[in-house]
C-alpha cells in the first residue's frame, strides 16, 4: 500500500521535515532522503509503542484537491 509522505522544507534553518499526515511521527534531515529515512525510524518507534493495528487504523486515503485561491485576496478579506 503506497503511503503519502509530506515533505516540508525549513526555509529559515534549512533541511526538511517528513511526515505521514495520519500518524503523529516526524523525520528530519538535511536532505529529503535523510528526512524520509528518519521518518521511517520514527514510524517503527510508533508501531513498537502503539502497535501495528493502531498505525493501520489511522491511515486514510487523502482527499486532495487543487484550489485556485489568490492568497493576496484572502489576506485582504480576512
């Protein structure tokens, strides 16, 4: 089952954070690959602590939509 991993760049300090949206575990690294490898270890730790059934029960198929929003317009009408 493929998993969706979110990669978040840190524009201030550099590096990346990787996370699965459904499981409260994070990975960090100087590169995307390092962050993903760290996330893999974090997921292993989560499963050791809470169990595989808990981790699997949290996974959902994300509903991804692309919205044509103008952030400047939203800021003016906030």
